[in-house]
C-alpha cells in the first residue's frame, strides 16, 4: 500500500503518522508543495493538520480534486475548533483525533 503523508512541515514527535513508514510504503509531502502530481500514486492519503498554515491549506485545497478518488484520513485535535473548521472546508475525509 502506498501512503502519502501530508504535513505542513515536519511531523510532530507525537503524531501517529510518524509510525506509518514502519509498516507501509509511505512518503512525506510538505503541504505547501502538494500538487496533483505529488499525490498521483497514493492509495491512501493521511493529512496531519497540526500547525497547518494558510499557505499550506491553500495548496492542499487546490489539489483536493485528485485526492477525492482515494481514501483520505485527517488527523486533528477534536478540541481545536480551527482544525475542525479546516477539515470541514476540505470535506470528504475520515477524521481521527490524535
């Protein structure tokens, strides 16, 4: 399974997404660098929204259409109203509380 991890910068030490490369073929893409080409080979996309910037979210939203054909998992802090709003604006994903 090919997993594309998307994060706005390095994954935090406490992000559950850090463990995925130990079990699956996975690569990290910086959120501001997301394009349809960078996610074209993904079978699953995991998005870490912690500390996402406006520029990163804008790039992610611009590339959302190609992501809509694969399962997308968003890791959010359900106590963070900002992260909930951000993921709601994207739509079409599964939410998991980190």
